[in-house]
């Protein structure tokens, strides 16, 4: 985000309906690249990947779902990523046949950490920014690097002043 702009000025606001549609579109793409026998498990990157992962798991009838928690943001400031909760490695192993799902790849630093734990997994995000695209195998929508995505779990309904006087 440029210093002369507030995050909402170049924001992409995603509704619950939109994230549901986009996560289903992600599932359709993932169905087309599934390994023989289908996907074994889904690992959601918490917290943002949980809703898309649930939708993908439902659409692809994947019953084994786990999480990996990587903290890389403090509100809107990116920090050094660190794993604070790992998936059951006895189930996911090196990631063969496993889907890793997140809402967004920004710089790709979080996914670098996740890929190191499951190097054979297929990484999928709903949204991708250019700096992180190389870390993702499948995504639905690309947005510019300076766009801030506002997800529905971060938002509340409220009155907004019109752009021009009323």
C-alpha cells in the first residue's frame, strides 16, 4: 500500500457470496488437476484459508481436513512468518496428494514456510498478488500488489458517506 493512500482507497471488498463463488470456482479448477484417486486431504492456512478450504473440501468431497497456522501479519503490517500450529504430519506427510488452501497469497513468504513443511503438496489460493504467484499452483483471481483485500470475516456492515455530497 502506498503511503499516500489508506488501505480502503485501493481496496477490493469481498462479500460472503463472492468468497463462496470464488472458492467453488477454485474447487472446479482443482478437480481438473487432482491426482489419480483424488485429493487425500485439505490443509487450510489459518485463519483466512479456513472458509475457502471448507468450501473446497465440501465441493470435492474431501473428508480429511487439517490446519496449519502461520502468523505473518500484525493487523495490516507483514512480519516474519512463523508456524504456530502444524498439521498432523502422520496424515499429510510430505504433502503428496494434499491440497493447501489459503484465501490470498501476497508476497509468498507465508507459503514459503508452508511449502517447506509439505513440499509435495498442491498450493491453491482464491486470490493472488504478483509477488506471491510463483508460490501458488492454482488460483482464481489475480489482483494488483497494492490492492488491499477486505474479507467478509474482517468486516461489519455500516453506513458509508457517498463520494459526492448528498
